[in-house]
C-alpha cells in the first residue's frame, strides 16, 4: 500500500485537517471548497479508512469547555505480558481519552500512559483508583494537568 498522496488527496487532507465546517452538511461544504462532488470526497475518505491511511474522522473535544477541566496523564508500570489486556481495559473507561504503550526507559519504569479527564479532583482520584483496582496495577504516577498550553489538530499539509 502506497502512502504517497496525489494532488487531489493532498487537497482533501489539507481541507480535512482544518476541521469539518459547522454545518448541517459538512461534507458537501468541504467538497465544494475542494472543488469535487461530495460523493467523490466520501469515497476517497472511505478508501483511506480501508487502506489504513486514517483510522477515523472525528471531533477534537475541548475538555475544559465541556466541564471536564481536571485531568492527569497517568503512567502505569505494567508487566510485559499484560500490556495489551490492561491497555484495552484502561481504554474502555469513558474518562480515558488516550491510552499509549511506550518503550521502557532506563530511569522510568512506566510503559502504559493514559490521559484521564474529570470534573473535579475527587472524580479524577476515584477514576484512577478504580483503574488500579480493576487492573491490579498498583505502581503508577498521576501527572496532573496544571495548564493546557496547546490544543490544536496536527497539520500534515501546508498549502502554499
């Protein structure tokens, strides 16, 4: 599978990375700005999904504006044979927006990273404790969010 993009695909990616228009028919508006029919845009997006070029197309939620302004990156020391099952368990929690597996570092024994969101400190602590209890993982650190410095979607294509 080639990951090279033709000119039309580059235009689509450049338009999609900016976000969908707030509209009753966002794909039609997006297609109009690209200069193609909406069904062609949707066909290409479906092909990208089938080819693994994209996993999904979705909203980026501002947790602070949604009333869930308390959060922590919780890092977990998970035994090597349990990372997949524990990762799936943690990812199933509604309060978890991200779950990542990272390589073991020399001075840092944590391999599983989860971003946990809550309305308040008590809810955050309760969720983390529930995750620990259900997984049996007792070695973790909660790196609480102090201030959000950047929240924007990634940019893959820069139009001239």
